[in-house]
């Protein structure tokens, strides 16, 4: 199948041409002649130009995690092309639907971008390579078995002939794909497995318009939005007369739960929005507060009839017979994602009835579905242009609220492209928050101090109930019970009870959903080691099976951090492990606590076994990323609820760590092969426990709730 | 009409004098490299150079930029890339990249003032917020730049 360069190529090219002023996308599309009409789509993933440029289509989104480059590396590895000739582009959600979902999943979350598409993208590369070889063999009239491909060239060694991929691509595109292909052993990788420079970085350092908020279209207007400050509330009455008279304002759009002002610049829209008088009906949640939410969770913990997420042995009897019983309660607050780029969506109802949408999304297909639903159009009449995300962390995947709103607003101005961008205040107060939770753990130790029984009760709002209710199983949300229902420690008696209690605050997938459970469990294990009078490392090793991969990373991190060796004066260590998102992770944190209680996280050593590593430098970058993202939640962040609304409104009261707080991060990659794990989230899992275990070593204080800003770490 | 000098070019725009420079740049001059992050001068995503000084353009009335030399990421290099941009690629600094244009503008200003900055000077100057965790690489890239001889291709900065 032959194809001309895609519309997206053209958009990118025309955007790049501007180089400064008047960077506008150009419409309509005239012809492809200038870009070589004979570029060939060898298969859905691979387009090869006559000049040997290879364009690899990427179905997942890029939010900084590096999947855009890593997936291209995997395709290029099996294609065996010249990496210097490779560029990437996002696959079109509209084409995806029209071509029977040829690109697999577009969902980008759960650290699955690479691990859950590696097989089919590598097969696409290998299949295309085989088709190029066959095309060369046909051209030369020789058996394909006498030909081989390497670095973008097919060779026929018996006659010393070569043909470049660019010379073969249109022939190859007409062939049938091979019935089966053999994938390379990772030991033979030449392009995958290397720290190649990321494909998306040059445009980003040049400040090119790659993000959702950067979309510029001829005649485009800007929208700012105000949603009911109390979740679930609606509008009773508005007076927009003052706003409508303001300079540049085109329209005030009133919907059931929001008001948007559309103007010729975002600032004018936002200034006018401040002048709209809005009366809200806050519904039945106007009295909700931290206290009511805590009471709701506590009532869940007190429920005698909770469903069990795990039952092993007889936990009640084992606790009754234990030599020592230790109990503790831990808790965490709601947390906003606070992506640096606020939620955004540009929508344009074209005169021909087609809807085009540009947005920063973790799931292009879900964005298209949301847009089609809001527009009342069939999917085939909607296109979503996937832009680079200014951060995602789970905010822009399941919830597509910003797309629904953007399309709804643009529908009021048919023919006019409208770019909706949320203010930071809207973004902070209308998130899908990391659930607040309370967990109690009751452990039984035998006479030697070994953990023999663990009863965990978890009260936590369900993310699945909000975003994927069909995925709830028997009243259990796996994201709320992980780290306990799949605990690697060998403990004969385990019971995990889950109280699904959702208040009115929307909850969502926040980087490594369920990560708060790793904080609880791994902090509590240190409490148990202390009660047993044992070293935290030895205590954990004794609870792990001999062949458990958790043991391998634990040993690797202990070695890298020289666990047990003397530290500089005033520096203390903490340890934690976590398996999740396909990988095994162990971490040592080194901290100091000053006389005034000021915490300094000095150094983080993290060992990760993800089976395979596609781009080592990017995996290290993700570990650094998880550390900083997690550190903010450990040190400062909480979203409090008062009068039914989120109290925090901007970065002045939802504090993000700054450069001077960044610890030294040393990442030890120990890929053991045989499985594919992720990197976008694993390193955040053990962080809070490692840091708080180190604080305990430093101060004797056991931290059972976060953030640390609520605690006094001074001695005494 | 307000007369501005942006990236070495004289431009006239018809906007309210109190409009923050950020929005004059983004929506009226179509220079989208400068980013909105908070609107209250906390995050630094909107950092531009005005007469060589780093300024958070989300709170600066555009009228205050009249008669001064404004440089945005798009004007950092006359041709190709500024050495800070090259270092950002060399050290693979950006992740999502959203805050990085502001981060680089702050780094350009820091290096102009302190060609060999100490860690303390880096800590004090680089207060831009990054959610992805690029801080360690920002520091590494700045230290690497400090070791380079400074050429005469530093653009308008």
C-alpha cells in the first residue's frame, strides 16, 4: 500500500518553517509534491522516502517519558535501518479507527508504552525488513535467502549488489507481509539498548510549537473556563453583560457546569471571565471537608463486612498465637497531578462538517471518542491531532474532560477554531486526584521476630469506579490494594480488606496509582524489623524467596549504596522495595535532618530490573523524574478540602521542589531478561518509604502520614 | 500602539498596556515558545530576557517592556542554536520540555552574569519549577557550559 506523506507531516513542516513570527499551521492542504510523492508506507508503522528517510509512526503519547524514541528504536532495530535517517510521527487516531485499530493501543499509562507494544512494533519492523529483502530479490531475480539487510541497505553478496531501502520501499509496499518473522535476541541489538538521543528534544529546546497550548490556526480564538468550585455543582444564573462588553470578547458560553469566555487572546478571555457574575448551585457537597472525608474513610475501616482482596492461611488465628503483635495506621492526602502545561484542547468544526481537535492527550483514541460524543458526530468525522504533552502523570488519559469542554465550546462557534486552556487555578482545583486513604496494618511476629501474619485494612476511594467501573472485580479496585494483595514477602497468613469509599472528590490515576500502599507497607516492614531487633535489609531478605527478582534488586541496591558501611556524620539511610508496572525496584535513601528539623534528601540509589532496557539514559532520566515528582508529595503537597472545594489554587500553596532540593540520584539498571517491565513509574513506588525509613533512622520518629510539612522533625 | 523590540525586531502591537508581556508574545506575536505555567511569577515557565535580565513575563505589563530589548527562546540564537540549547541536547535535559524554554532563558542569564557559576549560584538563579525532574541535568549542563570558552555567537542575549 502506497501513501503520500501524512497531513501531520505537512502541519509539522509548515510550523517549522515559520521560525519566529507568524508560526501558523497552514490550511487547506494543497499538494504533497514538494515532499516526494513516492514515499511508501511499507506497513502501518513505517513510511520510507526515496531519499531513505524513515518515518516511524508512534501510537502512544509522549509526555516526557521517552516512549516516542524508545518505540522508534525498537522498530528501527528490527527494520535494520540507518538511525540517522529516522524520524517519528504520531499515528492518526482517525486513521486508526478507519483501519481497524491497526496501531494497537493508543493508551499511554501504567508504564506500558514500551512493554505492552514492544512485541507488535518489533514485528512490524522485522516484517518490513523482510518485505524490503523480498523486493530486492525480485528486482535482482535471485532467491531472497541469498539476500540480507543491514543499516538501510539490502545486499546480495554473491554478486556484490546493493539496493537502498529508499529504492525498494514502493515495491516492498506492494508485497504481502511475511507469515511469520523472527525477532532479534536483545544481545544482538544495535539500535535498541543504546542511549540514543531523544527524537523530541531538538524541537523542544528550540521552543517550537509542539505542545497542545501552542496550537495556532488562522482565525483561532481563545477560551478560558470557570467550573463549579464544588465538584458536581451546576450553574443557577450568570450575568455576562460586563464580560461581553470587554475588548476582544466574542462569546460567553454557558453550560450546565461551566462558563467559558471566548476572545481573541487568552488573557482577554480570562480577564473577561473574571467579570462574569456566576451563581452556583453547589449541590449536596458544599459542606464536604477533610474531616468529613476522614470520617467516611474511618467508617469504611469500621465496616465488618468488607470484601477481601487477599486471603491466605488463617490470619485471625495466627495473630492470636503470635509472640508479638504490632499495629499501625498510615494515611495520605489527595494529590493533584499539576502538569506544567494546564489542560488544553483546540477544536475546529470545519465548514464541511468534519471536526478537528488538537490536544495534549495520553490516549488519542479516547480523546477522539470524547470529541465525537460531545459533537454528536461519528468517529470517522473526527480527527485528533496528538500534540506533545507538557506532563501527563495520568491526568490526561482516562479523564477527557478537557476535550469534552473544548469541543462543546467550539460547537458554539462553528467554523472558528477555538483553543481552550485552563488557568492554573482551574487545573489545581478540578483535577482527578490521587486518592486520599487510610490503612491499618496488624502484624504478628513469631518468637524469632519473623512476620507470620499480616492483616491489612484499606479505606480508599476507587479510581476504577470513577474512570473504568467495568474493571472493578467483586468490589475490589486493584489500584487501591496493590502492594498488599500481591506482596512478595512470604507470609503464611495474610488478609487484605478493602473499603471502597468514594466521596465527591474525583480521583484518578496519579503516577504509579496505589503508590501510597508501598509507602505504608515498606515503612511498616521497617517498624517490624525494629520490633524484631533486626537490620531492615536482612529482615526483608529473610522474607523473600531465593529466586525472587525482588531479592536481586535488593542485593544490587545494597551493594551500590554500600548498605551497612559508615556514612558521613549526620547522614542516615533508609531502604524500601517495590514491584509494580512490570519492574522490580529497590531503593536506598540517604538523608540528614538539621537541628531545626530541616530535611535534606542527599542521595537516592535505585536499582531497577525491567527485564530489558531499550534506552538506558532515558531509563535513568525516568528514575530522576520519579524521585522529584515523588519528593514533592513527600515534602509538601496535599490537596485539602474545605466547603466542598479544593483549598490549594496554585504553586504558591501546592509547592513543587526546586533545583536546590534535588538529591543526587544514582540509577543501577540490572535487566535480567525474559520479561518486559516499565520505567515511567516504578521508581516512585519505594521512594516515600525509603525516605521516611531514613528519617526514622536519623530522628527515631516514625512518619505515618504525609506530607512531611505536617510533621516536626526536630529532635525530642 | 505599543512599540516593542522583540528578538532584535521592532514590532508594534495594539493591546492593553496592562496585558502581561507573556500574552502579547504568545497570542499577538505568535511566539509560543514562552510558556504559561502559573500566572503569578512562581514557576518561571514564562521567563524571557529583558535587557539581558531574566524576567517572568506573566506578571510584567507589556507597557513595561516598551523601549527595552526582549529576547525569547525563538530569538536566542541568530542562526541555528545557542550554546545553551546545544548543551541541553548534549545532556538530554528536557523530558516533557514544557518548562525548559524558561529554564534555558534563566541559564543564559546566569551564565552571562557568572560564566563559571558555583552550585550555590546555580541554586539561587535556577528557581524555575520542573515537574518532570530535570534539575540534575540542568545543573550538569550549566557546569559543562562553564567549562566552554564563550564565543561571540550568543545571539541577542
